């Protein structure tokens, strides 16, 4: 990440101004013969993505910015997946949790398919695989999972009816409810991730930069994650750690959410820093990002 700062340089380091006749200078040129010969120049300084986000958060709490993206006069009776409490939690704290969003048979089938895809080398190691041109700020070695894109129309969905059913739930029912709550433009991405049971993890990060601009189509606005771990138990690891900064008027706290089967965590992409804690059992999750 490149960040611009200013430092001083003397005029002796710069080319001589053509002509010594002050009268020949433009009328709006501020000339002071007694002023110290100092000029400003810009120096490029490397900072990390998280350091940049800290600078942005210091100027305006990201949750306060994101609340500008919420729609007014939301009718919770029209929800098919969310509840009024879910919508209020998403607005007030930046995240919410839904339980039992998919049938256990579907959960087990997707888990079996994802495990087979990993074992047969059909998933990509996520670390270092991001597109640096499209996403120059993402750290390349921060994660240990393997992934496959499963957006509607992807051939991978033809191999698993259960996975296709899950993506339908994300792209239709959940997406439609979220669009009633938050101003969305319709674009979405879907990715299935497999974390091997070798302490694989994902370091603290954020899915987008904070914004209050409803016309912005570049930044992700809402992230949703569903888990496929029916046998998960305490000690298996792989918890989703959410860092809650609130509105900046109190100390940051973190919340660990276990990746239990059929649990769905929804949070504001440009607000919530999050991490995946080390996994000691196979951890499978499907993530969607809505813009």
C-alpha cells in the first residue's frame, strides 16, 4: 500500500526559476524576497492495508458511515430469511447471526463434495492467489485455506445439486432480504473455502473499505458466511473472530463465533475486521459478498 506524506526540500535542490525580473512574474505569484527558500515535495511511504484502515477509521467510525447505506421504512414482514432483530443488529452493531438456515442433509452433501474437491486438487490455495491488479491492498500470505468460486452459472454447481441449492439460497432469498435493508446494486460473489486441519487460519482483515456512497459499485457492502461443519465441537478451532469497534466511543472488543453447521453470519463488509482462528478439524464455509 502506498501512502503520500510531505517533507521539506530547499530551493537549491530544484531548477532555477527562469528570469530574475520580479515584474515579469504572474500577477498572482506571491513573492517574498525575505522568505526562507523552502519548497514542498511528496514522498511515497509503504503502509499496510490495516494501517490505512486505521487512518480511515480515526476520521470517521466505519459503522457510522455504513449506516448511511441503510434503507428507510423497512417492512420486516416482507422478510423470508431475516428477522426484524437481524436487521436491527446489522444496523446497530454491524453483524448478526442466523441459525439453521439449511437442512442437515444439504450440509453433509456439500461438505462431502468440498472435501473431495480438495483431495483431488480442484481447489486453489488462496494464499498469494489474489488478483493484485484488482486488489492491490490485500496481503498475499495471510490465509491457509483452499477455495473455489461457485457463482451462479459456474460449472462447479453442475456437479453438486446440494451446493447449487445453497447458492440459490444466498443469491435469491438472502440477497432479496438484504436488499430490503441495505442499498445494494445487485452484484454478488460466492466462494467455497476448505481449511485443512493443520492450524490453517486467516489473519485479521476487512472485506472492503468503508463507504457511505450509495452510488459506489466497487466496494463490497455485506458479507454472509454459512458453515458446513456438522460434527464441530469445542477445541476444533476455526472460529470466526469479529472485532467490534462500535461507534468509537469505547474500547474494541472481539467476539468468537463457532462455525457450527447451518449457522450464517452476516456483517457489513467495510465495517467489521475479522479473522479465522486456527482450525484443528476440517472447516468448510461458503461466503457471499454483496455490492
